[in-house]
């Protein structure tokens, strides 16, 4: 069994991979597209370059600028909390995988907020004229991480009863 330190380092490596993939995908989109440019990929998926100064579903996007620092401080505070949980649960599998995905995604979006005052979004899914709000790799990792956390919670809550 690996030591807590090496297990913790592996989970940090996963978070780093998520952050690097997120930033690399955004760099590619920024280098190859103009703002609001749309590339049709399939009948239900486009690439579109947008900047979101808010949070999910553009929450607080029109708040006047203060939200940048609110979301940066919030994400960094949550990241510190996630690091503590990650260290404490490093020997497990499901929970630290979830925490690492969330951590990598959160840091990826913080980098955008510091660089661009907004998050770079480019994945656009749609059906019958209805579009899901554009999102990015970091958002996908955060969503998957939260789903895995919930699965972990339900799985172990059931085992303990």
C-alpha cells in the first residue's frame, strides 16, 4: 500500500492533469476562434468561444465586476478545503478521485478569471433549438467530481446503516 504522501501526490497529479487539459483546450480555442465564432461539429454540438464573467448559467454575469474576486476567493477557499479532504482520504479511491477532479477544474477556472476577468467557455450542446449554456473542460471535471462525491456519499451512507 502506498504511503499517504505518495497517494496524496498521485491525487494532486490528477488535479494537475485536469487543470492542464482545461488550460490547453482553452488555449487552442482562443488561438483558433474569435469571440462568438461558432463551428458546427454535429447536429447537436458546436464549438463557440464565449467569456462568462459569472458562474454556472451566467449567474452574476452582469454584477459589474466585483464577482470576479468573489468567485476567485470562493474557489481558492474551497480548494484549500478540498486539499484537506484529499490529504485525509488519500488512501481511498472514489472520494479522492472526485475531489481531484473538482480541485483541478476549480483551479483551471480561477486561472481564467485572473487572466481574462471571465471564464473561457466553448462547448455548446443543443437540441431542437434549445442550447445548454456553453461550458468547458474544467466545468465538466467539476460536474463529474460532484457526481462522484454524491455517489460516494450514497454508497457509504447505505453501507453504514
